[in-house]
């Protein structure tokens, strides 16, 4: 797939993901958001298994163009939204494994989606690429820190917060010491972006 067709297909994939993002970011409560995401994953599973075929659906069209691989990528991206929603719902920061999964869902799988559409194949990951994408997602989270915290979204792992003695209590102000912690993490993240970009 080349040129204009690839651009149109990427625009369709991007529109689908933006629709999910906009729905999750709307005024839905976390329970309704969870139901929405579960339903969307079921829709993808039904397409993957062949239980449903809809020629008018964006997903059906992209499946025919790129196979099940593109649906697998959509599922992984949606799993990142589920982690965010769970943090907002429970007020509990993600574990380090959940945070890694979430950050890669927001960057690496989007990159893989782009390369699948542009070149017709999935590019292999590497430790360096994973680390770069993880740090890119972390940088994005630090940039939107105030907005995310206001929404109840804590994008630091429980382990790293515990290491600095920072405890978030739902509905209360940002804990003492968090600003210094965020500055340290910003410096570490920028260093990581530089290191893994080489």
C-alpha cells in the first residue's frame, strides 16, 4: 500500500482511535467507560473470529486491507485506555508493569499501526525502541500532568511513588513532595529520550 491509499487508511484508523479517545474523555463515568471499552474489544474479537463481517465498518475495511494484525494493534491500544480508566476509577496508581503496558499502548502500538499501513508489514520491536516509546509516553504524561491529575489520572507507578513516600488519596490535593518528584522524573525522562534516540 502506498501514497494516497495509505494516507486514507491511516486517516480511517486515526479517526477510529480518536473516536475512542473522545468517548473516553467525555463525561462518561468510569463504569460506563469500562463498559464502552469492553464492548469495543468484543466488537474487535467478533471481527477477528469472523462472527461478524460488516463491509460498511471502518474496522471491517481495515481488517480486509491488513488482516488480523491491525485488529490486534487496536486491542492493545484499547488496553491502555482500560488501564487509565481503572486508575481514575480506583484512585490507585498503576503497577510498574501496568504503566509499561499503558505507555507502550499509547506509543509503540501506534507506531506499529502506522508502519503496518504504510509498508504493509509489522516492524519488529527492540529493547531500544520499547525504551524510547516508553519515555516518549512518559514525557507526554509529564506535559499534561496538571490536566491528568485533575481528572484523577496518575501516570506514575505505585512502586516509584512508594520509593519517594508519595501517597495519593482520592479527592485530596497533590501530596507533599510530589512537585520535586515530578521534576526528578522529568529530568530522567528527557535523559531517556536522548539516550534511546541514538
